[in-house]
C-alpha cells in the first residue's frame, strides 16, 4: 500500500483547528441545522453539544 500508515498519520486535529466549512459539513451530515451566519466559535460549540 502506498499511503501513509495510520499510526504515522499525525496527531488528531482539534475542533478549533478545523476550517469552518469542515465544521459545517459535519453538522450537515448529521442533519443538524445551523445559522448561515454562524461564526466558527458557534459552529465548534454546536459540534461539541451534539458530540459529532
């Protein structure tokens, strides 16, 4: 296999390290609505509240 072995993939990113669009995608995939003008801080809070 030519990919990176899982154990060498690097540290897990924290929610604060994710881009706002990645947070929106997680919420959309879980079927959770969020305001269109939500800040990154609000998106992180929503993801944490719903344990995604």
